[in-house]
RNA sequence: GGAGAGAUUCCCAAGUGGUCAAAGGGAACGGACUGUAAAUCCGUCGUCUUCGGGCUUCGAAGGUUCGAAUCCUUCUCUCUCCA
C-alpha cells in the first residue's frame, strides 16, 4: 500500500481537559474547519434547502448518498453531468456515504456476504449489488471530495459474534476499498485529489472496537469514521463507546462520527475527540415541525405557539429567526405549506452548523472547558447562534 | 300549494333490530424522529373510573320489543323537483 503525506489535516489546538481539538481539513474543494457539522443531502439535495440557504448557514461540506444516487439518477448520468458538484450546483466539498448505512437500514431487503451486499432497490424492487470496489468507482464517478468505504453496520443490540463478523468483513472490505482507491490513483497518474475515509465498527463491544480501530487505522485512509453508533443504543453507552474508540484512533487524522446530530451528542462527541458529524436530524425534524434549540425541541404545531409572536430563538441569526415568528411558523406547518419545511430546515441546519462552530471557536480561544461547563449548566442560550 | 329526500358524537360520513360509545376521513390535542425507503410514523379523541366497569348519546316527544341510531306515530327543521 502506498502512502500520502499527512498534509491534508492539522490539529490547530487541543483542549487540555478533554480530547476535543480544533483542526483544519484541507481538500482541493476548500478547507473544512473542524469540529464541523455536515448537513445531509442524500439524493443530491439537502431537503427543502437551496445551495444559497446552505451557504448562508455556513455549511462547509454536505453529504450525499451512493446508494440513492446509484439507483436514481445513476452514477453514469452524474458523470455525464460533469460530476456531482456540477450536477447539483454546489462547489464546496461533498462527502458521499457508501451505502453502508443502508446495509443496516434496509436489512429486511438485503443479502450480505463477504463478497458483496445485494439490495432490493427502494425505487422498483430490482436487485442491485454493491462491492467495495464498485462503491469506490461510483463515488469516483460522482467526484466525491470524500468517499466512504463500504462497511457493515450492525443493528443495536447485536450479539458479539455477529458484531465480530461485521468487524472482520468491514476490515476486508476496507482493504479492498483502499486497493481500488490506489487503482484509481494510478489511473490518474497520482493526481486524483479526492479523499477516502475508512470506517470503524464493533457495535458496543470494547474489544471489537479496539480491534476494528486498529485494523482500519492500519490502512492509510485520509480520515477515519466511527460507524455503528446512534442506532438505538442509550446515549451514555454511545459516549462510552466513543470514549474508548477514539483512544485507538490516530491524533493526526480527522475523526468522523457518522450519523450523529443531537446537540448533546455533538458536544459530548467533540469532547471525546470527534472532528466531523453528519445527521439527517435538522432537516427531518424541520419537515416534521420540530425546531432545535440548545436544550429542547420546539414542536411548532403545538397550540401553545399559535399566538407566540417571538422568534424561535432570540439569540439566533438565521434567516428564519431574523424574519419570522413562532406563530407564523405554526401557521405554515398547520397549513402544510412548503415554506414550513424550508424555514424550519434553515433554522435547524444553521443551528447545528453554528453549534459546531461555537465549539471550534471555544477551542481556538482555549476556553472549550468553559463552553462545555456552560452547556452542562444550561447556559448555552447566552451564546449567539 | 303539491311530490319526494333527509336530520348520526366538533365537521364530513358509514351504520336500517342485538356483536354500537357507534366504521372511515378530517379537524383538534399530544408524542416520536441520529451515515434519510421519512413533507413520515404513532397515540388520544362522549363522560366518570379503584381500569373490572359505570353513566349519558344518533333532530324532539311518545310507542312497539327481552333489546332501538336502526321499526311505528306525531312534531320541528333542512334540501331537491313541480306549480
């Protein structure tokens, strides 16, 4: 296996009392300042948001999904379009998930072997087969700034034996993925600029997490993700797993906690050394009428907001909070107006992006501990979102 | 004036002798959502309850029946058509 020099990621500042750090991930599409929250745009759209909304929310990078885009419109069409960036009109970095999460979420309609995973298409039920190599090639066609390896994400709870099988399979697949990455690199005469991240599995078993982390980090990916969390386990358990898992991951590479996006999970994750987060929560909750704030969700459809002429958060500078009241958002939701999804999602995405940004600022200024304590004391609302 | 049709729990609307506190939909009230098969899904929705059940409802009043939202009588109101 060949190596690239680790110039693409730097830790700029590390907290003394926790494992939190602020860093910079340099991609050819632009720098990503970490900790970072990445909104999810599975089908090449962050639902209900325009690229302008995302830019205004300071989203530095967004996600898309290999499985969904493979099914529709197909990676060849996206290649034809000039790549995913051009296709969707987004020029900042894009991270594409591999379809590994669909191994978990579509478990009722898939068959997994060491060789590959076969899914039934959500669109028409047709069979589609994913191998680590194929998934890498699809993401190459997209031109994903960060491509993820195909992994096996197990459900929670899962017995240790099955979790172990998934760990071993994930490792085998990771090696095949990296090999394919090297092939792609050779085909581009070493000029291929997009990154590939590996994924650590192991469910909630310490020994498995350790083994998986050691296995995956033995491969020189540009970054390492922690997968298989936030799949239904209790929060404290997730923090425990996270705590010991990051201990087995190198300091000098970015760490990405996949699928996590509750306020407390992001802050606790950062404290445990996580640099990157992604989650569908802000957009899904937005569409479902739940507005995120530091300590509670505002269910905007509730009667209490019918005549509440205040913004969601007075200390939030998002377009929604600056211009509209809860009463108006309540009305839009009740009337099932499209603008409801849009304005709610704008707030939620802005809020989480900003939350990660506040953590980063605290880290850079050397007062993350104070920020963390404020969070614990219920005083996060004194910060400007 | 004549001939029909109809009135069901907030709204629409099933139900034509017991299995009916009464289908279904909407509204209302509450909840869930973590690498998106999600603009989705789930509760509650007459009333009281020691959760066993009790009590009051199907325009109104009487009646038939062991038993009525359902059958009969009268009344009230609404709608359609013809003069």
